[in-house]
């Protein structure tokens, strides 16, 4: 410990309540915005992948190599 250490005494009546910092609020808003963007991005990619799979199945059924009963 240093010899020149100062101690500040705060009495009960003099205690000042700290106001919430604005910077912490901005950080939380940024975090929330990132989470929303991430969620929507995941939804879009999921929707696109499902659409691709459905299209792939449709093309495979349309251009199947086995003959149809009406073609025989």
C-alpha cells in the first residue's frame, strides 16, 4: 500500500445515486439489433434452403429416368 492513499467518507444522507449511463443503453440496443438481424438472416436462409430442396425434388420428379405408364 502507498502511504499517500486518500479515503473519502460518504455519510448516509450524502450518498448520490448513480444514474444509468447512456453508453450502456446504446450497447444493449446495438446488441438487440444484431440479434434481430441474425434471427431474420437465419429465417431467410432457412426459407431459401427449403425452397431449393422443394425445387430440386420437383425437377427430379419431372425429369425422372423411369418411364411413365402412359408412355409405354
